[in-house]
C-alpha cells in the first residue's frame, strides 16, 4: 500500500512554477526543483513522473485561474518549437488571453528582459 502524500501538490506546483520562471525550463534542473519544492527525488517522480510532468502540471493548473503569463513565456520560448503537446497547450492559453494576447505577451517579454519603459511608437510619416 502506498504511503499518503505528505506534501500539498498545489504548494509544490507553485514553487516549481517559480523555479521554472526564474531559470527557464532548460535552465532549471531536477535538483533545482527538489530544492525549490522540498520534495525528495522519489516523491517528485512518483507524483509528477518527470521534470516535464511537473512543468505540465504548473502550465495546465486550473482552467478557472488566469493564464500565467510568465510560465507561458517559458513554454513558448523554451519548449513550443520542439514539443507539439506544449505548443498545443500554449496555443490554447494564448487564445484564452484574447485579442490583446500579442501585446500582453510582448509587454511581459520586455519586462522579463528588464525593459521597464517603452519608447514612444513612431508614426509612419506617410
């Protein structure tokens, strides 16, 4: 008989999300996730299957919650080009953002790059 979980999955997912946002998917190791979440390696693999499984849990958390722009940026920048499932999920999340998705993601991208003020938009002289 399996032992009951001694951790709160929502807390683990939130801490993993923070680690992924800080380091990106590729820049976040399993050891980083173990440190961030406090899980033992066996618990992480038993509960989420893999690093990717934990990322997917963070990316697809409740549909009633707003889209996590920072984690979506990680999915788009680190994984979507090579991972059809992530690309599909990211596309659905972009659709949830609505017609201003490109602007919201662009502002978030600039913010992640530490660009805090945007230059004025130049008008076409024609």
